[in-house]
C-alpha cells in the first residue's frame, strides 16, 4: 500500500535551516510528481512545494519562494525539502504526498514537526 515516511524536522531558531526527507513506497514514484504540505496549528493543510517526476518543473507557495528548495532522488524513492531562512510562520507539521497541484492519495504519513522559535 501507499506509504509516506517523513523525517528531518526539529526545533530551529529564526534564520536557521532544516532539510526534510520523505521516503515513499507503494506506487510508481519515478513517474509521479511529488509535493510537500504543511499544517500549522489551527489551520488547514497547505501546499508548500511540488516537483514533477523528472524535476523539470517545480512549484512553490509564495510564502516560501526563494527560501525553500524541493528536490528528489528517484533511485531512492525520496523527496527532499531544503528550508533556509526559516521564520516562525513556517512552524507546523510537514507532510509529503504524490501530485503537483493536489494530493494524489487520501493516505498521509505521520508528518514531521518543524518548530521555528527563539
């Protein structure tokens, strides 16, 4: 079955960096667009970044453009999110899923918590 395992979150000070990883399985990863979402406390889950299957196209939420970079390793069935210059408003649980505009699967992983605070 489809499975997403996110990791790499933590507590970081404003201006700091983190690199998230998501190991995916149960579907044709190398042929699938992948995306990162986040859910802040009391808010709905939102799309943060997405990448096409061959990394030709990427898409970012306006709030993270220029600070976050999505990438993937099809040999490892893994998608990454490099987050730089983190801000308190980046705090939330980060999830990955397949898809470029909207999630392909109803199933979600456990997510990884990112907390940006001084």
